[in-house]
């Protein structure tokens, strides 16, 4: 495709209302994200009904702002992309309805995109909202240098490893069997009394100068020797015991199963527990990446890159350790800029460019779906 290919992306899967204009899959002309943190903070988590009402109020103003900031008019947009799965059904419905209405009224193609798959694309988006000086997008020509690729999504709802043969062909190699990593962060933040939003606040606490990341021996889940799945529930329970004490086991009244009181949760201990949890959580991820790579290489598949995305790729320690891992394994690392780690519409509009090129568009029967296809 030559010239520009402007795609308007719309995102409303959870508690962020977002719209973006992306040119040829990589040049972000605008990316607007309206967070609902202030609405959900007092409940300690996202309240689905409140989220969909807020999407309804914000969706058109957010789309209008994205168009304005990109300096284009709606009739210049080549396609409308929307994250139609996975997510909260009432939230998805708002974005899907807006996208369908725009696509129909403008007579432009509609592209339904899987939000989880789009997270894997986020590392390709440039920090700049301007086109490159030669007018050419940075990464459009580089796809052959990326695939096959190892993929990692770590978000509030998903923690999965993939093998990608192209942007549109991916195979899931492993996924969490209980909590997603972001969910574990959020729950452990609650256990430690760290305010909402838990993940970023816990990360900040863990980075406090002087924090000791080895005060306890926390479990790092491996599951079976070859498993590429994740489990974070044991780590979460271990943190609960560190804070509330080890409960007496009802089936054993022996002395060693009595309630064990925890040390007092001082500011210093809270900080050290946050750092210790962070170390174990991140190690659980790198361990599975090492395993996945080893297994792929044994099968004769040699990934050239590591594509990463999802809210938890904003995590300071994970970013550092992913860089160390990729460099040791000679993989090109696509780590999203901070703005594209958490939910945004630019990643959807970027990936949708590849759908458009492959002729994969949707019709007006497109529906929101709560689960991911990948
Ligand atoms: O991708 P995302 O915005 O939404 C989903 O698709 O789930 O991810 C949100 C998740 C939340 O659980 C949030 O606590 C977590 O990402 N998160 C973090 C950090 N920033 C966001 N977790 C750990 N450290 C962070 N810095
Ligand atoms: Zn997400």
C-alpha cells in the first residue's frame, strides 16, 4: 500500500475510553486515552456498570479529540478499527456501536480487532506523533526481521506466551491457569494496603531506595517441568500469609499447624514485601520465557524477536529483566513505550492496518465478545 493509510482505532474494553489515528500501522498521529480511575478508586476495582456509562459519555468527545489532534477530518480516514473482544461486555458494546455507526455512515471498512493480540503490537508504535522525516513509517518494512517471534502479553486479564509467524498468525503456547499477572499485582496491593491502581503503586513502592527484595522466600511457580502455563495464586497466598499470618490448618490440630502471627506491617516491611513480591513475580515470567524459547529451538523454530505488551510491561523491574533476557538470547525486543503499555487505541489501529492489507474486514454484524480469540 502506498501513500497514507489512516486508521481510526476505538478502544472501550475495560475502564479506558480511547481513540487514536495511526498511519500505515506505525505512525501514531494521535492517541487519546480517558482513564476512569477517579470513578473506580473508591470501590477498589472496576465496577462494570459504571464503566459502561462512563464510556457512553466519553466515547464521542474522545473520538473527536483524536481526529482533531491528528489534524485530519473523518472523511480522510481509510478504515475504522475497534477492539471488539475480550473485555467487559457492556464496555465493549459502546465502542463497537460507535465504530459500526461511523463505518456505516462514512462508508468505510470496519475492522474488529482482538485486544490481546493488539497488545502484542504495541511495541511497534513510535513515540512520535509525527511521520518520519522521509515520510516513511519506521517499522513497516521490518516485519521479516521480527518473525517468527516469541510473544508475551501481561495485563490485568491475561498472561500468555505466543509463537507468532506473522502479525495475524499466532499460536498460544501457555497462559495463566488462575490469576493474570496484573490481577495478582492488584490483589497483592490490596493485601499490602497499597491504594488503587494497585499495580503501578506497588511497583513504585518496590522501587523505593533501600528496599530489600529478598526478605522472604516466596514461591516461584513452575508447574510441570515442561509447562509454559503460569500460576500466580500460590504467590498471592504466600503474600497473604506474610501480612495476615499463617492460618491454623483445620484438618491438623498439631502444634506446627497453629496460627503463626506475622511480623508487624511497618512501612519498611511493606516496602520490602513489595520488592520481594516483585522479584518473584517477574522471575516467574522470565523463567517461562526461557522455557518457551528452549522448547521452540528444540523444535527447530528460532524466534528472532520478543514482542511484548499489556499493562504490566509498564513495570520497572519487568522492563529491565526483559531487556536482559532478550539481549542474552539475541532477540530483538519490542517493548512498548510507557504510553502504549496500558490500554490504548493506537495498538488496535496499528494492528488493524495488517488486517486491512490482508483484506480481513468485518461487517456490521460484528459483535462484542467477552473472551479472546487467542
Ligand atoms: O493492559 P491493561 O491496561 O488492561 C488489561 O487489558 O487488563 O493492564 C492493566 C493492568 C492492571 O492490572 C495494572 O495494575 C497493571 O496492568 N499495571 C502494572 C503496572 N502498570 C499497570 N502492574 C505492575 N506494575 C506496573 N507498573
Ligand atoms: Zn489490555
